[in-house]
């Protein structure tokens, strides 16, 4: 029998991980909701932004917080570039072509990262202690990442609900054509949405940098789980994605303690498949 | 010079042509109806005017400026608001947010408070439901919101596409009263309607569209007296 304290610790760590996963899922979902396109290469953009953080901090000697902000700026730039260079020309193409184009970007980014930076794991060394709270150990970087990701999500929520452009983004996700009749240029809304999605990727990159080392296949490690969360929450459903992030991260964290990390992923994917049959529209969808 | 003038406009979708050489004019301050059977091209006509689809041939002049081929979001900025078929509200946004989106244009955004007061005065029912989701409103309220949202852009010309569609008979009469009140505010309007009898009571002039061509035009009173229109559309 496992000491319950380990389970509690795993649960706490699961919540910490869920925060960053939610950030990724919300960014991907936001873009999907507005553009109806899944950016397959989304987590690979995170990988590129993580390299940016690494170089800024480890090579150019920027302080970690400034390097993190640099990662966010790179994320925004990547979001806008992906939209203008890859999505805009194929906006009216069949969905399968759009999927192939962003999938192609994934392989392109992996290859170019391998070419430029080799497959070595590179990490931003942050020496911060773990915190002990009533026998539970929580790593300090994880706690920081969790708190910041929650703050950024609150910021995203306020942006989408309290600002004019944020409300317009939600409106476009409900009816593209009607928003054009209100005088909103669709392209302008798309660029802003892609920039915000890119910013989410950049923030996630900064927060992941202090916990994990980066390598060209980082996207392959976090990409599938991010998509699963989005689908589980119901594609385009922000609240669903938020909840699904924590469900998935808990399964992985607790499964990891009880069996092994691999088993945690196996259970998460198995649950995902079962849920696809039980609730194909996502956990919050009404039953047919 | 007319406020809006269409000169031999031809338009359609893909291989299909929905409008053939349609010419039409709306004077400032006028209310004009376009009537005709299903598939006559009425909705297409409004969509060409508001820039949702470009005309293939012909010209579209509004206040002296050619708008042919300009995208929808630019046409609104010239002062044409389109209340589309099926209302096209943002169902998950609140009533207040829908109205806010109506004022998306920079110039409309500046006058947002004032516009909101005007719309609230016209549609008190909406003012009471500010925080309710648009999708939860009744059909009549949704149509009011669609009209209110169009007014928020501070248009000079309003295009109505089948405003009475899907409404209960009692609500239809109330809706026409409301449109009459909007008219009294001084807006110029072009209305596409299936309910020919009601709409001819409301407008100054009307065009009869059939299979993509203007079949007849005239003063509303004269048109409703014509045997042909009475039998075919008014149902008398």
C-alpha cells in the first residue's frame, strides 16, 4: 500500500502541471474557436520559444524573468507569422489541407531545431529549493509556474470578456459572417487571435523552461496530451478545456505514483478513447 | 441623386446566377420594399449591397461612392447596416454584448453610450434583458436585438432581410410597428419581406423581383392595387 501522503503530493503536483497544460489547451482552443483550424504544430511553437528563453538566459545572460518575457514576445511573433505565412493562404481550403499544412510545420520546426541546435537537452538552470508543507514536497519552480499560469488565464478571461476586441473574438467564434457585418475585418480579428494564442504559447514556454529542459522533440512530448485535453473538453470550449487539463494532469500524476509515469499516460489515453465513445462532444456537452 | 443606386447588377454563387441586370434606387428618407417569391434573389440583392458577395457586373453607388466589390466590413463603415436573414445574433453573448458588437466601428464606438440610449428607448424590452444571453430570447426579442444591433453602427441606410420570418402572427404585427417607429426616427430603409401585405403598408415604394429580375416597380399603394400582385402575393 502506498503512503497516502505520496498520493496527496502527487495530487498537488498534478494540479501544478494542470495549470500549464490548461494554458496550452486554452491557447490552442482559442485559435480553433475563431479560425476553425487546429494548429497541429502549436506545442512546437512552444519548443521554439523555449529555445529563445534558453538562449536569452544562458547565452546572453538575461535575468530569468526578462528571458521569460522574451519568450512571450517570440511566442506572439510566431503566432502572427504562422497565421500570415501558413494559415492565410489556405483559409478557404478543405480542413484536411489545413491539417496537413500545420502538420508540415511541425516536422519543419522539429528538423530545423535539430539542425540548428542538435538533439541535446538544453536547460535553463534555476536553482530553487523545494518547499515542504506538512510533509508534502512541492518544487518551487512548479509552484511559480502554476501561480503565473492561473494569473495569465485570469488575464485571458478578462481580455475576452471585458474588452471590445476580446468580445469581438468570442463573437467571431460564434458567427464569422455576422461580425463582418458589424464592421470587423475578419483578417484583423484572426491576427489578434493568433497573436494571443502565440502569447499563450510563449507564456507556457517560459513557465516550462524553469521545469524542463528543451529539445527538438519537446512538442512530441506535450503535443498529444494538449490535443487530448482540447478534444476532451470539447474543441473550442474554454471552460471544458480548463477542467479537462486538471483531469488529465491528475491522472498522469497519480497514475505515475501508483504505477509509473508511462502507466499514467496509458490510463489517460485509455480514458480519452472511452470518453470519445461516451461523450464525443466533450465532457461538458449535453448528451444526445 | 439617389442615396443608393444599383445599376444593372448581376450576381450569383459559383455557376449559379441569382440576379440579372437588376437596377434599383433608394432615395434619402425613403422606405423601399423588395418583394417576390422564394428564390427570386431578394436575399442575394441585400447581400450584394452589404458586400457579403461581390457583383459580377454592374455598379453599386451609395452617397456618390461606388461600393461594388468592397468587403462587408468596409461597407458598414459607409453607413449601411444589414439586419441579416435569420438574425445572425451571437447566441452566447449577452444582449448588451451583442449591442456592443453593433458599435464595433471606431466612429460608432465613440458614440456608444448615446446609441445605446436611443436603442433602449426604442426597445425597452431589450434594456430589461441586458445580461441575458441572446440565444435565450424569444423570436420577437431576437429580431428586436438584431435591429438594435444594426442601429448601434449609426447607419444611414438599414437593410432588413425577412424581419418577420419565423415569428408568431401577433408578433409580426408588433414587429412592423417597431420598424415603423425606427422609420420615424429618420432612417432610410430597404426591406425584403415575404409578408407582402404588411410591408406594402409600411413602405413608400416597392420592387417586385422574380427569378432574379425586376418584374415591376411602383408606389406601394399602386402596386398593392394591381391585380397581379394582389392575387399572387397579397392573397386577396
